């Protein structure tokens, strides 16, 4: 009987020990789970804070800092899907910006195309738009510089002067644009000299009536030089009157030129092309077919007001947003945006 009690006591103690051990294990497991949940929550909070700091850098116009803010978590595998997406989009943006600065336009174009589907966050979209603006400015600078050289060598001095003017009105804050402008300035005096010689030769050999001469003189001093030199205005006047614009009065020229205007189309055209508007520019707009317009930009030479520089003949379709510029040597149009 004594032995039975002893055995029962041992069994009871064993059960008690097992219960204590079980409770300890359960407590430890619970503590571990609580720690894991707490750690996970802390990690999510830290990730959210990192993401928000990156957004703040983007809003300040500092994508490089935003990129570095996200970089550590991405490299350590701690970044969530949203942070990873922002990180790689910023990386693409920075690559595009570097390519534009270095005048590697094909690389920049490819990277910018990759960002076309990005819709958020707005601070990133703003940065993408800024790089696109720089890209378009550099693209135009390259075009206008090459035209300046080609037109000058071909003896097309009005066109050379116009392309040079266009080049020099582009934002010089962009490194690649400033480089093209510096090279373009080397042709400034040469173009001006050639234009002056042309004007003197034309004046010496011209045979006009005193009335026409007076009209011509008045046109030059009153700002009609561009309208009289305009291809669109001349064509319209010829169609309406059957006569050459050279015999028209200032009033007649003004009447035709004023009808060739469309501020709404011009606003859209400048928006999609990034072509700046310079004080003294004169635009002549003619509807061709459906949503397509022809736009001619002229500006009297800063060196000789008797010379009208052609800053470009363009085609613009407001439905597609596509703008093209004519090569004055070949007569062919090519897209510029």
C-alpha cells in the first residue's frame, strides 16, 4: 500500500513537471510570435517612412537623393513592391537624364519610352516631364544647329539666319543645348555678312517703280518685311488677287496676313514642340486638310531689318499632336517631336 502511494506521488510530480514545461514552451512560443509580429510591424513602418522620404526628395526635385533613400532596402531585399517599383522607375529616369545631358538622344528616347506608362506618384511624373522637356530642347538644338550649317553652306542665308535664331532662343540652362549654341555662334557674323551683301546687291540691281519702291521702303520700316517674304502670305495673296505680292500695298498685305492666324492652334503647336516664342516672331497659319495646319515662323534679322529670316515651315496635326518641319533644301518634312 505504501508502495502504491509512492508511485502515485511520482506520477503526479511527473505530470506537474510536464505541465510546467508545456506552459514554458507555450509562453516562449507566444513571446516569439509576439516578437515576430512586432518586428514585422516595425519593418513595415520603417519601409513606409523610407518611401515617404523618397517622395519628399522627388517633390524637392532631387531624384538622386530619392533613389539613394530607397536603395538600401532594395539591395537588402527588405523593400516592398511599391518601393521597388519607384526605385527602378527613378533609376530609369536618372539614366535618361544622364543620356540627355551627354547628348545621347537615342538612349534617352528609349528610357523615356519605358516611363510612358508610369502614372504615379505625381512627384515622379513631374520629374519625367522635366527630363522630356530637356530632351526635346536638345533634340531641337541639334536640328537647328545642323540646319544652320547646311543652309549657310548652301547659300540659303535667310534660312540659316532663322535656324540660328531658333537655336539661340532655346533654354541655355541645358548643357547640351548650350554646347550647340556656342558652336552656332561661330556662324553668326558670317550669316549677317552674307545677308548684307545680298541686300546691297538686290538694291543695286532692282528696277522698280517709285511707287513700288516707296511701298517696299515702308514695308521694311513698318514691320511688313516678314509678311511680304512669307511663302504662305504670298501664296494666299496670289490666289485671292491673281497678282504678285510685290505690287501690293501695306494695307493689302496686312489684310491677308491677319487672316492667317490661329492663336489656339499656335498654343497647342508650341506646347507639343517646345519651340519658344521670341518677341518679334510672326506666325502665319493655314489650314491644309482636316486637322492638319501649315505654320510659317519668320523674324526680321537682328542685324538687318530689311532681311526676313525664315525660322521654319512646319506641319502640325492637332489630333495626333505630331509636328513636322520642312527641310528647305530637300523640301521634305520630318517629325520634330
